[in-house]
C-alpha cells in the first residue's frame, strides 16, 4: 500500500524550512507547492514571487536560478506575471533604473 501523504503536515514542514532557511529558494518553492496543493492560491503565488526575487546565497547560485525558472513557469501557467527581480541583479536582463 502507498500513502498519499498528509498535505497539512507537509505545509508545516515547508513553513519550518522557510523559517530556518529563508534565503534558499527551494524552501519557498516547496512551501508554494504545499499552499497550492491545499488550495491556498494567494499564499502560493506570494511564495513563488519570493522565489523569483531572491538573491542567491553564494553556496546555491545555480540551484536558485533553476528554482527561479521553475517558479516563473508555474506563475505563468497560472496566468500570473512574475515580479521582476530588483534592478541590477545579475542574470535578470535589462535595467531601466540607473545603478547607484
């Protein structure tokens, strides 16, 4: 027999992961998916937007970029425009504001 898991328990674990590792995109991505699985669309979108705008910690740059791409795909599939990363962030494209 297979267990389908406890979505509320998963949400609690994901919330703890974000609490203890707020700079890691994967934690926010898992939390977003947990919210979406429970039908909490607004909370899920907010977490996905956080993923898109996070500055990667030095030990997780490639992973963060991959998680940001995943979050962008999920947001767009939901008909939501991703919040652009702050001006001057590496790898985000053009900047319309002058850099300080």
